[in-house]
């Protein structure tokens, strides 16, 4: 990649046209010569270069705070993970140790989990819009991404979301998705590095480029979607005759919030509720004040994760961490928040 960067920086004949590539791509879509091999190669190479460096489809800040890495590291401790990890190791889980005596187990715990999630879903469906900080870390292939911090503004009906990425390798990236607009595409803009030369590009939110570094599409972002997916999994668990264990732990501390924690574990991959049968264990944190799921952590099977340590099972098998903090249901979310001008 060093030689490719050098080629971009020294070759004016290549870097100058790159700024117009999005327009070239749009013209090619409607041109009778759209199968021109050279033109297709240039566009494909440029877009591939953009996404080689990009983390998942979410976005970054305008100016990047000089303390952003300290913020990421601090949040990693709050949520029990190694914020800088790009390997298969996560930090010791210290968020569920304040009270390890379950108040409910088995079907009773699963039923209570479904009830709490149903109430949260009903509450969220009545919320027109909100702003929040979205925190996530995912296993893509054999390794974990770094901890990602994204400021979001979200509107429910129709679904619209604006994301700004804070810190990390993708700092400066932004994403807008508005249901029914932009031909169903999401709009992506990076503000740092050579990739910024591409300007705003349109991507299918479930296409290969958009999904290359993310486990879920942008259309599944937000508290409501997280609640729906988690509840679907619990309903699948409730139908299982065996192979699933569950418990409810009260007064668990997470991000300085008092939470209920539902812990669900599976005996074998075939009992897992997710489509790919990847989940070995899930932990769902419900804020006792807001009654909303503010964090979900899912862990995989050690035999499927290179470098997994049976002696540090949870610490080395994290698949997904999704968390929400600073949730503001009173935020003034405006139509302008989802306009293309936000990407300029």
C-alpha cells in the first residue's frame, strides 16, 4: 500500500481526475459505453482503495479531538473491552461482578427478558427521534476492530440516520442514510487521507463494499433495531426445549449505570438463535432507570476463533459489542441533519 500511496501522491494525471470519480461513476451508469473496461477499472480501483482502509459503514467527527484516543480507551474500560485491540483479545470482564447471585434462571429469566425487551420496543416505537453516542466493537473475519465511537442522530419514521465517527482509524468519516431517498443508497464521506479525494459516494447499504467491514447494515442501526433483534433471539430461545441456559443478575454496573444483566448461554452451535449459529453466549444490559437495553455483548465458539484461549473464554471470543450512551430523546433532530450538505 505504500507504493500505491506514493503513486497517488506523485502522479498528477491520476490524482487530479480522482476528485471527479463519483461524477464519472454516475455518468457511466447511464452511458451507452458503460462497459468501457478502463473506466470501470479506474472507478473500481479508487473505491476499493477507499474501503481497504475504512472501518464499518459508520462515521467520524469534523475536527478530530486530540484527546479522542484517550476517550476511546476510557470507554473501553467502561464497557469491559480492549479499545485498541485489532486482534482476538478483549479485556477482563469487570462489569458483571458486583452481584453474581441470579434472581431468575432458566425459562423464567428468558420470559422476563422478553417482557422487558417488549416494553422497551413499545417505548422506542413511540419516540420520533433522538441523539446518542453509539459504541461498538465487532469481530470481522478472525480479528476485532478497534472500539468505535459514533455520534448519531436518528429519525424513526421514515428511518433516517446521520453518523459521525470520533477518533480511531476512520476519524472524519460520515454517513447519511434516509429511507426512500438517494435511490436507497447511503451516502459516505471521508474527511482524512487520500480517500477524501473521492468526495461523497453512494453505496448500497447491504452491498459487498458497505458490508465488508461490518456485521450489520446501516439500516439496522439504532436502539429500536437492536431491541428488535435481541428480542427475536430471546423468542427463539423460549421455543427451545433444551440447550439454552439463562440467568438474571441485578445491580450490575456498566458505564456508571445500574443495570439488570441477562446472561444466555448455549450448549452447542445448533442451539444458537442467530442465523449463522455463531453465538455461544449473550449478555444484555437493561438500564434500570430508562428500562432500555443499553448494551449487548455476544461471544463465539472458541473452536471457530483463531487464538481463543479456553482459560480466558469470554476475553478471547468477543463477537459483538453494541452500546448506547448519552441518549437524548429531547434532542432537536431536524430534517437538515440528514441532508447532503452535512457531508460537505
